[in-house]
């Protein structure tokens, strides 16, 4: 029998709702049976209709959804604004459900730490969708780092240059009015919280290293918002390596060529999301070796592929790889099996992202290197 | 209510079965409710279990499936070996169902022509999955050609270089034993029928031109099979343009960088499947303009996208674009609406592919330019 | 003491004159001391002034130059129109000089064969500048083929797509008036003779194979000239391999991405002139290895480099590699040393190019496969 | 008559000597007539022989060269170790000669400032070879910035990742013994002084902006040297823009893909040295336009080209573009013409580079943002 889930938030006009739905159902082992896609009835119904949810299983209030549907669900997906994640996730966990929640966990670190403790105490099964870790070649890279192919990592450069915000300004001739630019809604950080946490997570996911301290520079090039839309951070890692993390929303013309470069003493590696099926290995000689999804030495990327090489996979398949593992964990729990090694980001990863943002804000204010609190998670 | 379909053929170890299932269900508007995935009971059940088909809706004989399930189905997907396509499709059409069928339509042209006539007489709704035409940037290119942005097309180069067969030989040290290399099973052509028909279809789909004659060279570099695994064809088009079509399965190391170049009097365009979200426009100055999915002038590619640019789409989304249109047609027919402009390949496209292969075989034997019969379709 | 040469043809407004001068003098071991750059006094003097040739060593008649300067020269460079190459080269050889001559040797094969015999009888030292063979990574590829790294070559694709002619038409709105489009001046072939001979030479240079027969399609998309500006040829090689050669001057927007792909049973290789320092090795696994100039396994490319990798070399350095070897041969002869293994194209290579063009014209007229005469050279 | 120069330093085993010789003589308007290539007689003679300098014009002591040759020279090229640049340049200027000197001007800022004042007082003609500014597409980019095509520059990322040092270590299994790693010889900075000054110069050259303050992180991953081989700097510009500058010698496998990205409010641009003939324009739509050398809108790149597009130029041609302008200045001065707009880097540019390095060292020590002294130059 398929796993059954409901989605909270994620109506048709959102970016992430359709992505979660597609990813969770891609392998045909789960179905969406109920939804609270929007608090506005009209939007809620439109999504329900598109996705063939019976009208009597649509709810404008997520509390009602949990009250009436929890017994028939295995998990909920939360794609609401950041400020509501914890409240909803808490209720879902209390209702005994597993939770897949979009990132970041919250606008700021403060509420996230006690929530994570709560989730841990409840032994809750919770995924926070730092989805880039689902790409097959990223997982290949992670195994290569873990097996020591790179030697000792010395240098990391990670960047997510985007130009959408400046593109909107250049096209419209004025700054857009958006809730994302309002600190009351999104919290004290825009670019670092929104995409910087992805870059931070991917760096630690691949290298297996921890960013221990950072120095941050951030900029707002808008007249109407003080939230940063551009940030450059210097990083130091636990093993003595150092590096750079760059995010921007005013990098005009850049679509999102999320790029990770890791340089070790024996080998360097490079991955760019625009060509996600390639992993470039940089050799001491200066020559390169290019591994392609499904053709790699350790077969790691094959394990995370759905179709043979020569037929491009992309973002959705990578996102679905998170759900594959999440589903495995949900099934194991359902069957009282004690599974291990689930490869999806947890609430602890989500909290680490917020610690990273907080340290960056502190560093920027103080103009000095700042340590990232290791904290409980 | 979702559309309901059954799949015939396409068990777990096949390439195309999982692809059809994923593509047909991607948008959540159709569900697979029955299957005859294999004539072998064990394989049939394994696929049914993976895809959550109830045991009592699994059939090892497609005839039984049609007999018992036709009333509860909207369409069937046929992914069986080429030699059985027509028999099964005929039965499905007789049962009043719409049909999505893998290509080529048959091993050869002879049986396909009367079948196409039959399908036409029955006003059957039938899709033949020349799936590369589903890529957003391919559809963008098609609109650009149709609107005259290229001026008069003069030169076309299309190629599907693959190295899988030689890769198997190089790795194993001997030639593989495969049903695909047996002319009794696949017919008189391998590379031209299997991938050449894709290249031929895409060329005509994008340019709006017809290949009117060709000169073919084909080669088998195997000891154990005379079927060509490599072919190069010269083409002439109805408007006076000319070009080259290349397919190979011994192009060692090539994964499948399906590449189409069309040169007009005003503009040239280039698309490569390995970077499917880019369309290169080649200008008279020698400079280039690169359009990306979702950012293009005519918004054609946006219409065929599921997620914003910066988040790579691939093969499955393109394949699903065929099913989007097929579903639209099925729904229209179900509702007795007379829809138009469905953008998916039909049985006529499938028959044209076989005419192309037949002309190539004739040209090769005779060592001369050969016309492609325009025929009924 | 530096070698001394004169240049015949190649005034400032020509493409090839400055290229020959730069290439021949790049290494500082030769100097241009006299010239007959143009039969028009004004143009001749302008070139002489730019290149610091004393006025009394400038000649509008090459015969006068040879008469007065032969004793003080080691060689001449011939960059005049094709129709005059043989006459001038003959005179220079009679005067006891070595000769570097642009390609093709002549408008057609007929006069070239007896000239080659004459040059051979005279034991003349003569280079015909099929210059693409000078690229370090091309020479690396040649060594790899010779050492058997590719196994048996099965498939070759070589192309020189250029769009300059259609670019001129698209920009100007009309066809250009050019001597190059006049068959009386350039002979019966344009694209195949002008760039096709380069593609043919490079193919044989790298693979060590001979093209034994071909099938040619050619097109003129001009109103005002019947000379082909676009041609596609199928090739068969002596070892059983086959392939495609494409040249075009109406491939709108293509600058000249001269591209050579050679597929063997063990390895495939690919080189593109726009990134001349890279050689892509295609492995049976489908992964790639990219060799860079100066970093390659056999050190061949290092031997033909002037500056370390990371500092791009290009066309002129490759052209100069021909002159390096030509100078070595001139010096050996001067010193009565019997040197060997000079790696530059000779009159025999030039004649082979003309045989290739003649076979292509025959094939096109007859509409059938045509053998290339092995001839004396 | 050709300009005449002598070279001091730059023997055959050096990188820069041959590069300067090739670049200065590429256009045939200057010749090297004397040299003091090495203080060791053997090496000095070997270089003289290779480059056809008469034995009696070779000097192991540069003072002797200046004493005996100054009257017959137009300029000298200085390619000695950094610590000797000022001493030699001072002597050459005293001797009335123009000077082309490699960068950096000295090991540190202190002696460079009074030297620059001296040179200015003497109205000396002096070029410091920040050679990357000679690339045609870099000059195209510079004109585009100056004309306002980019709008207001907001973000700059410049990087010179090299892996040669780590490559030597990985290959040899131990750290190399090199004079470049000795602070007594090269001064207090390695990567920032050696390549960082290039990146800094190119950034200011293209954007027309000044880096006003910076924050520096630097690292030495060697056991045997404390000099940094890796550095990441945050930059703020006079107009409010910000950015990142990265240099490394332990970026394993990177050859030297010197990359500059400039993001304005209207347009972004990107240039990578490994493909030096391309300039990517990033548009607000997210689409791209790629300009190629010789095909660009403002014809700037055509002016700095030697051969037509389709025939790759590289490092030497770019370097020679500096000498073209330097020669023009020398000729103007020789003719007592007052020329202007010479596009080559001067001693002031050289001093600015050292100010940049000094500020970086200060910032690193203090762990805070540091202003770059505008100073006299």
C-alpha cells in the first residue's frame, strides 16, 4: 500500500508546493490524499482540483486537517512561510506524524533550538529539505571525500549566484514589492537564510567537515529593504581548511549555477548545478577526469539514478531522492524496523543552517571573525 | 477524476517501462491501475508490487487485460518489443481505448501502412513516443522556425552519437549476446530504426521541412551481427536545403549528446540534449545568443516548463510533456470536445520514420540517392 | 646567424601574409629580408615599410626578386593566389631555394602532379602549409593513434563549419562580389578546396589512415556563383573505418570550430580548434579524461609548446610549429646534415589534397562512391 | 628602422624572458640587439646564442650593458627577480632609456614609492607588465563599462585559481625547494603579490573603479614556508560596490582559469582566460549573449586583434598588445611627438598593486577591514 501524505501550504502559485508533490510521488510509492494548500478557500480548492484531492479532504485550517486526517496519514509536507514551520511541525509531531518541512526551519535560531529538542524528545521523524544533497553526483562526491580520494581538504569555494532580483528591477525600472523583502516576515536575513543555508549544508554534506568560524560581508543594493541580497563569507573549517561562500540575488543574468569546488591535497572536485550530471575531478597533473552520472567509479551515482545516462535527470529527481530515503524511514518505523543510514537532512541540519546565519549576522555587525556555536546539534 | 491507464510490457528491468510510468503520472492527472508488464508471471508480479497494482489487476496475457479492464481504462501504454506493437495496438483500438505506443511502430514499413489506415478509419487516438520533441527548448526552436526567424533553412546537421555497444565490447573483451542484435527480432535495421527515427522526427518537427531524399552509408563493426550499429546519411529537403544525419552505437564514450543544428539565411540554431535547457542562436555577426528555458523571447519554453529556470529539468519532464498533450486529447474526447493542436507525435509520424528507414536501406543497397515515399502519411 | 627569407605575395590586406611572417619569425631564428608582397607598387611598399624591409629589397616582380636576392636567401614564402603557386615555386626551386607555399598547391590536380615530380627530381625542400597539423594537442592525438591507444579506428567525423559567407549576405542584404567566388580564379571547387583539404589532411595526419573512397554532396546557396559553399562527404578508409567530412561557408554564426572526432575500439578522442589546448579522451565507461597542452601523458604536446599551460596558445603558435620544423630542415640541408622526421606537410600532402578534391567532384557528378587515386604521392 | 632593445634577466630557463622577447618582437617593429640574460656567463651565452645576439653584445653585468649599449638602445626589458627591479630600472632611466619591467615593482611598497617619484620627476617612460589587460575581450569589456552598458557596477568576483604548487607536492610526495617560497627573496607575500596584483589590476582596469578597502584571509598550507599560497579577499569599491578576490596556488588541478565577473544594474559580464576570445554578457532576462573577438559591437576587440576570429589568439598576442602601445609611446617620444592614451600599465599601476598587497597584509594581521592608501599614485 502506498504511503499517504497531506501537504500544508504549497498552493499552485508557489514554487515549492508543486516541487514537493512531484518529488514525493515520483516513484509511485506515496500518494497525496489530503491538503491544506492555502488558508484562502479559493486557492485551496484550485490546488485540490488540480491534484485530484476530494473536496471533503481539503482544509483551510491545518489544525482541522490534523484533527480529521492524522489517523489516515503517514506524514505531512510543510511548505508554508518560514515563520509558521515550527508551529505546524509541532502540531504534526504531536499528532504522531512524520514531517517533511521546507527550509529554513524558522526566521531565526531562537525558536528552532527548543523545537529541535522537542522533536528529539519525541523521537520525531523529520526531514528538512536541503534538497541539493539529493543530486547523484553530489552523493558521488561525498563518497569520494569520505573514502579519502581527495586527501586532506584545504580549500572550498561554494557559490549560488542568482540575478532574479536585479533582473526584476532592471526589467521593471523599479524595485518589486514582495513579502520576501520584508524583515518582519522573513526575519533578519534574506540571501544568507534563503540560499546561503543550502550552500552551507551542501559544503558540509560533501566534505564531511564543519564550518567552525566565518567572516561575513553582506550588502543590500535596494532602496526599499535593508535585507541583504548579496553576501560573501570567508570560512574556516575544523580541519584547518578555509574557503569562500558567496550568495547573491543581484548577480544579473545568473540563473543559479550553484557551484561547489573542493580542493584536497590529492584531488580537486567541482560540481555545477547547471550540468548536474557531471563531476569534474582535477588531478595533480592539471588534467581532468569527468565522471558522469551512472558511469562513476564507486557506483554511488548509479544507486541514486532513475534513468540511464544519456537521458538527463535534473532537480526533481534529486529532490525525489530525499523522499526515497524519507519514505524508507517512514516505512521502517511503520514496520517497527530499526533502519539506519537514511540519507536525508534532518532537523539538526536545519538548525545548523540557522546557527550559520546567526554567526554571519554577528560577524558582519562586529567586523570580525565569529565562531559558529556547535550547540546541541 | 484522474485518467486511468494500464501498461503492457515495460517490466522493471526494461528501460522504457519506468520512463513511461513516471512521465504519464508526473502531473498527477493519471494513474496506472492495471498492468501486463511481462508474460512471465514473476516479472509481472514484481513490477505490480513495486508500482502498487493490486494482484487481481495483473495479467500475463494482454488479451485478458483488455477483456477484463477495458471498461475501466482510458488508455493503454505499449512498451513491448517492436514486433508486437501493431498486434497489441490493434486490439486496444478495437477495445475502444486510446493508445500510447513506443517507437518504432514495427520492425518494418509493410505492416505499419495498413495499420495506420486502420487506426485512421477507427479515428483512434494514438501517440507514438518520439519523445525528444517534448523538450521545452526544442518546442521553442520549432516556433522560431515557424515564425521565420531563421529565414530560409539551408543546412541541417543532426546526430545521435552513442558508444554503449562498443563500450560493452571494450569492457567485456567480447561482443554481447543481445536480442537487439538479432535481425529476426528487431528487423533489418538497428541504429537507423532505433535512434535514427528519433533524429529524423526531431529534424522535421523543428524545421517544419520534409526530408525528400537521402543517401545512406551504414556499417556493422560486429562479428556476430550484420545489423548496422553506425550510419551516416546525407539528406535533401523539400525546400532545397540539405544536411547530414548521423547515428552510432560504436561512438566510444559518447553518452548520447543528441545534437541538432539548423542553419538559415538569417539565423542558425543549435541544441544539445546534454544541456537541454539551452538553445544557442548563431547570429550573422558570428556572435551568439543563448536562450534558456523559461527566459525565451516567445515564452514557448515557459509554457512547457514545470519549474523555474535555475533548477534543471531533463528527459522525464520532456517525456511528460507528450503525456500532458495526450491526456488533454483523451480528456477532450471523453468529454466529446473537439480539441485541436495537440502537440504529440501520432501514428503518421511513426510511419514516416519507417519510410525513412526503408529509403535508407534501399539507398545503401543501390549506392544511390533515394526518394522517401510521401505515402499516405 | 638567422635564416633569411623573402615573401612573395601576402601584402598587408591579405589574411595569410601576416600570418606567415609572424609564424616564421616567432622563434627569432629567421628574418624576412626582402619581399615581393604585391605586383602593385603602392601595396608592395606599404608592406615593406610596415615590416622594415629596405626599399631596395622590394620587388613588384617576383622574378626580379629571385634574380637579385636568391644568393642571399635561404627560402621563400609563397602566399600568392593559388593559380600562381606552381609557377613561382618552380622558379624558386630552380634558383636553389627552399619553399614554403600556402595551400592548395594549385586550382586543380593536373598541373600539380608533374610539378610534384619536378620537385622530387630536384630534391627540393618544400612545405605546403596545412597548418592545423601544428597544434600541440593534434600532435599529441597523432602519437596516441600511432601508439595504438585507440585500438582500431572505426569512425571519424571531421568538420569545419564556417558562416562568414552567409554572414556577409545576411548583413549586406546581397551577395558579395569576390574573386574567391569566381571559378576562373579559384578553380572548380571552393569550400572543398579551401578548407576541405585542411580537414582531409588533418584526418589523415592524426589517424595515420588513408581515405580510400568517398561520396560527395555539394551545394551552392548563392545566385551568383556555382562554386560550392557547402559540402558533406562520406568517407571510407583503408582499414575499413568510415566517416563524415563536412565543410560549409554558410553555417551561419559558426566562426570556425574545426572539430575532429576519432572513435577507436578502445578509446575515442575529440579536438575542437576553439579550445585548442584540450584533447578529450572518451572512455568505454562513458566518462571522459581531458588532457591539456603541456600536461599530457606522452609529453608530446609539451615538446610543441612555447609557454606553460594556463597561458593560452593559439593559431600562430601552431603555425609557427610548422616553421620550426621547416627551419630545422633548412639548417640541416645548409650544413649538409641528413636529418629525418621533419614534421611538416610536404608537396606530397598538397597533392593528396587535390586528389581528394578531384575525387569529390567526380563523385558528385556521377552520384556514386569514388576511389581516391593513390597516385605517385 | 626597428626599435632596438636589450633584455636584462630572462634567460632560457625563465618563464618570462622568452615571453617578453616573443611579445616585443611579434609585430616586427622592434629587435633585441643586446642582453644581460644572466649573471652566469654560461646561461647568458646560451640565451644569446639561441636569440642570435652577437657575443660582444652579451654582458653578465647589467651596468656594463648600460654603459656600453645605452646609446644604441631605445629601451630595456627587465625580467630579473623582484628585489632587483628598482635598482636596474633606476640605472636605465638615468641612462636615458625607456623601461619595460616585469611585475611586481618590488618585494614591498616602501622602496617603490620613492622610485615612482623619481621616475615621475625624470619623466621616464616605464611600463609594468600587468599583461592580462592586453586581451582584446578585456579591452572590449573595459569600453563597455566605460560607456555605461552595465549601469552601476554592484558586484565583482575575480579569481586566479592555480594548482601548480600542490600539484608539485602531490606528485613528488614532498614540498619543493624553491626560491619563490623564501620570504627573504620574494618579500612578505607570495600569492597575493605574484598573482593577486594581476587580479587587482585587471579588476580596476576593466571596471574603472578603485578598490578602497579590503578584508584579507590568507593561508599557507606548506610546512616549510610561511608565505601564503592561498588567499581570499573581500573588497569594497569607491562607488559602493563590493566583491571578492581569490588567488591560490594549491587549487589542485586548476591551470589558471583567470576569471572576472562584473555585475551591474543593467548587465553582467564574464571573462575566463581559458577561453580568452569570449565575453559573456548576462542579461536581465537570464539569457546570455556571447561576444567573440573581432565580432563585437564596439569593434574594440577588432582593434586589438592580429588575425580574424576562428583562428585562436592567446596569451602572447595579448602580451604583445602591451608592447604595441609601449612601442608607440617610445616612437612618439623619439620623434618629440606628444602622444596620449597609451594603453599600457605604468609605474603608478605597479605601485597601486603593492599598496593592495600591503593593505591585505595589514588586514590579515589586524583581523579587520583596511583601507588602501590612495597615496601619490
